[in-house]
């Protein structure tokens, strides 16, 4: 069972997923920022719109972006290279479950 999380708690948990995590953003499913830097929102929304997949990993020269969505929320994590995708995406999905539990 996952504990209910507020958006601020969810962002804090996302930032603790791996030492390589630099930033995290929590959004509504429609893209409204609930926690995190608003400057990341346009790129986060573009990434989430680019695929219908429930989770995605995008690698660039500067690092890695992980994103996942649930029924009502989305989360994006920006990390340096070296972050392990499996554990990070698992953690992102668990955080989203906590957000959903907080909405019930």
C-alpha cells in the first residue's frame, strides 16, 4: 500500500530517488504545475505529449529525463547521466501512486 502524498511531498520524494537527480516536477494530467520549477513545464509538457506511453526515458548529451503519468498526474525527473532507469522509473510510478491515493 502506498502512502498518500501531497504534490510537495511527491516532489521531495522524486528528488531523493537517486543521487544523480537534479530536479523534479509534478503536474496535473493536463500539465498544470503542482510542485517544482515552472520553467521546466513547457519542455515537460512537450515530452509527455510526444508519446502515449505511461512512462518514458529520454537521453540527451547533458543527462536523462524520466517521465511518467497516472490517471490524474504526471511527474518528470531530470538527472545526470548514470541514473539507473529501472529504479528511477519504478520510484516515479510509486510516487504517482501516492499522489493518486491522496486524491481519493
